[in-house]
C-alpha cells in the first residue's frame, strides 16, 4: 500500500485541510496520524474531519493526546504544557476523549517497497522522548532497542522537524508537523510506498489561514497563537537548540 504520514496536526484545521487536498494524499490507501492530533485551536473540528475519512485513517496517540485526555477527565497531575491545551481539553466531546484514550502508541503496517514499517509519535518506547536528526547512533540504538529485527523503517514525529536518516541499517523518518512546522514554512508530511520515502511540504496562505482561525476558533488567545505559529515560523536552528538538552538524557 501507499501510506501518507501526518504528524503533529495540533488542531490546526486550515493546515490539515490543505494537506488533505494534495493529490497524493487523496489517492493514498492509508493515512497514518503519528500523534499530537488535537491539542490546538480547533480540536473538535480537526477530529471531526479526520473521523469523516473513515477506515483509511490509522490513528497513533501522541503525548499531547494523552495529556488532553487527562486534562479533560480532571486527573492530570502535571502542569499544562502550554496555554492552549487546557482549553482544547475542555472543548472535546466525551466520545472524542474516549477516542484519544483508546489509541495505540505504535502501529506496524506492511508498506510496498519497505516491508513492515513501525509508526509511533516520539520513539517506539516512549511518547515524549526526544531524539534529533543529529543524535548519535548510540542514542538511536538505545531508543530503538526492542523493535523487531524485521522492521527496517521507523516513522515518527514529535520534534516538528522532518528528516530521514540511516541508523545501523535502519531508516528513521520524521514526518515533521502539519500544524506547527519548524524549519521552513508550510505543512510537512511524508509519503511512503513503492518510490521509497518522500518528505513533502504543502504551502498554503498562512496569513489567510491565521485570519480564518481568528474568526472560527473560540480559543481566547487565538490571535497570539496564530502570530506565533502561522504568521511566523521557528527555524530548525532555534528548534534544535531548544530541544537538544532534552535529547541528551
């Protein structure tokens, strides 16, 4: 099968809609959601759209999805990771909370040309573990320990920066982020299939999307959110510097 991987949508409906309109996404046999799906300014609308796509969608839970569930149920013991998450949790319908809570943390699919491919959010063993494109092979070997030998490709998200690199005869792919991309503007995603792995980016009118978000989202601080994540763009250098201390644990 051909598989599209969408990671870190973060409840940004305009970005998701732009990616779903891409011909290769329309034609893909499966759309894997690699976690952090709804935590953002349009959580309900994002989940509704993805559920409307039916069985083509393969769901994987990320750390932000897990945190949303805990906050929605009032059992979170950790400080909110950001300002938008508690608000997003309060918007979810009970059925959506149940959906996010039921999701697996890893999924393995047979992909044409690649064989069995493991999909996760951060790493196969942890939904918020930080590993970067330039992390040493020893670090990657540790986080991939326990992955079945026959799985030669692992696809993740979490850091919002797309890459593909070899790690001791395995291919590790980060699909980047649809809703909050770092490194370059435009929603990033990945296409897997007979042609191997392709890192893709969908450019859309982010200024217009920010304006639409301001009109459509009821998040009280949506304008500030749009300024930070749609009207501007964090560079890969900025993101790597912020993440590196957490990747060296």
